[in-house]
C-alpha cells in the first residue's frame, strides 16, 4: 500500500520583502519531497498569493514584526489537504464580521481576506489567550476530469507559452488531455483547404500508416459532422447510436467524444479549424457529458492559443493585419482612462497613440485614497500583440501592489521581481515611471525604471528629474529608489514615451528633444488638456502623412 504523502515545515518571516522568497523556498522543499506533479502549478500559485495576503495582514494590522521580530508560519500537507498557519499577537478580529470590500474604489480594508477566501477552500481565525492563528486550508484536486479541469488549463497555458510552433501546440494539448481522460486513442484533425479534407496533425494510439491515410470530408463520420456543424458530440455507446455512423474496427470501446476547435476569440461565425477526438478509455468506462464539456473547454483553450500564434505569425510576415488585430486593440484601449480624470488640486491629462493596431504603451491615473494619488506611464518593448498582453499583465500586478504598498520605489522593486521571469523568457522589458502625489499634489515622489526622465516646467524653465534604475526585466534583484520632488502652484510635470521625440516627418527628421522643450516653454501655460491637444496638432503638422515608427504616450500634471 502506497504511503500517503506528507510534509510539515515551520518557518519565520522577518520583513515584508521576505514574504514571497521565504514561502517559495518552503514550497520548493515540499515539491522536492512529494511525488511528481502532486502539487499542481495553479495550486502553488494560489497558495503563494493567499499566503502573501495573510502575512501582509499580520505585518500591517497586527504589527507582528515590530512586536516579536518575526512572523511564525507553518506549511503542512497531510493526505490531500494543504494547511497554512500564520501566527500574530495583535488584538485580533472576528472573521465573520470582516468587512466586504467595495470594488468601485481602491479601498484596502477587507480586500486581503476577500482575496484569500477566493483562493482557499477553508479559512478560519482563532483567538487564543497568548496569540491568534490564521488558518488556510486548500484541498489538492484528484485525478478525475472535473477536479483536474482548472489545473489542466493552467498547465496548457504555461506549456504553450514555451511552444515554438503550431505543431508543438497540438502535441502539448493532446498530451495534457490524455492525462485527464486516461484514453488510449486521441487525435487532433485540422482542415486542409488545399484538399478540402480533415487531416491528422497529432495523434496517440494510431499507427503512422493509418494516420497518413486518414482524410475526412466535412460532414463525413463523427469528426466530419462535428467540424461541419461546429457542435461537440458524445457517443456513449456506438452500438446504440441512430445516426448511422459505423463503429471503427480498430477501436476497443464503444464510446467516443469529439469537440470542434473554433479559431475566433468571439466565436464569430462559428467557423472551426478542426476537431479533437477521444476514445478507448483504459478502464472501458463510457464518456459522460462532463467529459464532453471538459473536452470542449480544452478545444476552446487550444483555439485561443492557436489564434494568438496565427496573429503573431501574420504580424511578423505582414507587420499589420488590421482586421485580425482589432480585438487585441480593443483590449489595450480598455486599460487606458476613458474620460478626463479629476483630482482636487491637480489638472490632469494624458493620451496614447499607437504606431500599429496594438502597442505596448500605457498610462493611468489611480486615486488610491484621500492622501495618495498615483500616475503611471510605461512602455513595453515592441508594439504588437505580445506587448499588449504583457502590458495587461503588468497593469494587473501594479494595481494589486498598490493595494498594500505606497512607496513607488518598493512597488517597482516588487513588480520587477514578479515579472522578471516572464519578461526574460519572452525577451521583453518595460520602462516606466510611477509617480505618487500627496498633500493635494504639493509633495511628490517617483520611481523611474529606465524611462525617459520626467520634466518639470516652472516659469518657462525646464528641469529634468534625472535619476532612476534600469528597465524592468533586466536584473532580477534590481532595487529601485524613490525620488522626491516639489510641485509648486502652476508647475507642470510632463512625462512621455520615446515615441514622442522619435516621431519622424516625411524628410526623415525627428521631432527631437530640443524641439519638444522649445514647444513646452511656449505652451506650458495652458491647462493640461489644452496643452496636450495643442501638442497633438503640432505633431500632426510636423509628421504630415508620415507613419508612426513607435507608440507615443504623454501625461501632463499641473498643480493648481
């Protein structure tokens, strides 16, 4: 009889910066001692986030590190349950009366506990005489299709990110699906427009000769029917089917499932590119509707990745496919401020113009609370779908960090540590400036990660804030410092991406820094929005019909 996997480890956190590294170290120890794939990646990710929120609460609300010097924590795994315990010596609270956060504002109260509840299966808080203990429990999913669905999709996502071509994607998806359905035979058939037939692109349990011979007309057999009608199909017992389909002699079982792969993020027109088939379960059991639902989900996931790969391929070949990139462009636009942003004591404006249908520039205004206002401008290397997706991921992490951190330098340090692996793997980097304004804008601090230096315009004179670190994604242990600067009445803080000064006219001349500074000295007396509107007109006059070579984004903040 196999021994039940177990692991128990007590560890201590002595600073907020140690939360993620310390927990990762403990998780890595657990993974090394447990059976392979016992802790799925999605489970590890959820536990890491839940622990970070719990430990942060102990630091911020219970003041645990100041009181005792360290937070005592425990990670325990027994049977199929992971337990995390975090000890504090604060006043404690009633978990049942914890405030439900408001999501229309960036309020921190209650958000940590709310997030933890979404990530664990059980949450309790025990108040003892000498201490309090926060206990989080998460069940480890089994091997059946229903409980493995989320992990499967997560694993497919991670694996496909490393895929070099479409063929690799097919094989990854098929291998992962076989792990869940426990079948002997499976195949992915894709429509070949040259011969007007479905052909096998990846298979398991099918001989090479049979694989080469399979060519199915749309509408022919189960796979042809699923392809033509773009509808999944479940045959629980082929011997009882009334559709007239013949049972294949090479199949051992009588049960069969097939799902269409529809290559469209909006499923517009329901036009499939192929099908995924499964048959011959190891244990001989028939497939169920739950199996069909999961296979359909996998097919949709596969289609989404194939869609992105096709877009990237077409972008490399043609640089611009407006119709195909329209959806990604809308995604990018949705992350930018949609209307004029108002903040007492400040006059704010910003705009972003992309060089192609989708880009990697981003700006935002974030009113955290009555005392903290933030502005951010950033630029992901490249101006394509990958840049837009990276920017969306960056934005999500930035807003999460703002919930529990105020200092711009520490926020950039954490962002770099979180995003480094993904950025380095995709050969990307991010330059950015994060600005924090307090006391109605009188006091300013900012952190700069390899971005163009912000400009302060005062009485027609321009000063650069010349300090900062390197871009995000360059060095994993980079530490960013916050830079203080004053902002007096009528001062203008002007930030921009390099696409602004690198705009070229029809003669190949750049707009340049000298031209920008000259224009700002003459026009910075206007309101922020009027100033940027006039700058747009100046740039249009300069570039005429010349196409943009890079995205251009600008943020202007005037102290009233």
